[in-house]
C-alpha cells in the first residue's frame, strides 16, 4: 500500500473467490487493486470480521482509498449490523443469492438450466428453513460456521423429503450441543419466525448461497455439469456489467466515488472518449 503505484489506486477488499471473479467486470481494472481477505490477515474469527478490521485499520491510518464489499448476511435482522462509509453490502443475503434472484440473470441462465425456476420453487422451503437456522445462530451472536447440512439426507432428485425440517434442526442442535448452548425445538424456530416477522422477509434476504446452490444441484439430479460451484460461476457469467452496475451496492459505490473524487467503476465508453484516447 505504500508503493507509489498502489497509492494512486483504490483497494477493493472482498470475502470470496466468486466475488473477485464477478466484481472485476464492474470495476475499471486500471484503477483498482482487488484482494480477497484471509482470516490470517487480521486476527478475527471470520473473513468478514477480518475485512472490516482491515478497513478500520486503513481509515485510522488516514487512507481513504480502501473500500470493502461484504455479504449482507443476517446481522441487519439481529441488530448486529456494521456500517462504515467505505463498506458496501450485497443486495441479497450474499453474492450468489443476489445473482440468483436477479431477473435478468435468472432469464439468461435458462439457456443452460431451463428448469431453474422449478428447482428454486421445489427447494424454497428448505432454503428458507436453513436461513432461519443461521438467523437463530446470529441471534446468539455466534459466528463459527455451521457444518454442511447434508442435502442428500433431506432431498432427492426432483423433491424434498417430508422430514427435511427434522434433519436440518438436528444438524443445528448437534452444533449447539458442542457450543454448550440450549438446543432448539421446531416451536422455538416458529416463535422466532413469528416474533421477527421473517415470513414477510423476501427470499433473497433469507436464502444462503452456500446452502441453496448445493441443494439446487442435488435436486437437479447431481449432473456433473451443474454442481454448486459450476452454477455459481454460471450465474456470474450470466450477469452483465451493465446489469450489476444497477444494483444498490454499486449505486452506493458510485455515490462514494463521486463524493471522494474517484472514478473506479467500469463504464461504456462513448465514441468521443474512444477517439480521444487514440
């Protein structure tokens, strides 16, 4: 960051590899340096916390040319949200769900996955219930990741098993036991959903990408061409730069760059600009 070349650019810190893959198309590559943050970079129990800590350190050092993009997650629902002038959040719960719920992306991906709407409709109840499990953990102010849910145990090709809630709740309670926390019952989850009015919250804020995409892939029939990883890349490929620039996240970054004298977002060059650069 002390190098002269670096001082003239804006550092963009992100959480994941898909973020790097997707966001590079939205920024002017000549004006930014993008880095995926690692937990070891700053002492923290999650990549998100490490990223936020890194931003705080840079701001305290008087550096205004560093921004971060993080997943919205569930903190905003549980009054644990962190806000900073140079910290921006995905429109949906995370990048994968933001992409999946974008109408233009959903339409574009049908060329490869024509049944994507059916897959989402079939898996929606489990995607929401897993989201509720993570919200319950967030309310406890717990951060360690919950183990993989084992989608093969509560879903099958084309449908969910009738016992999907029992399996998901059992997985959560195994983790709660290891933490020394009280286990939860179905009625506890129902009460939380009622008190927080979660049934009225849009799917894009409840579904979790790293749970939903494996579930979509499994219900689709575990076609090797369409795993959770390949679906995530496909979603990113189906999102145009112009479309992403219309997301709230990048509209807020646009406001930030205008207020701070930067010009880091990619844009379609006019004929006059192209001729002027020759």
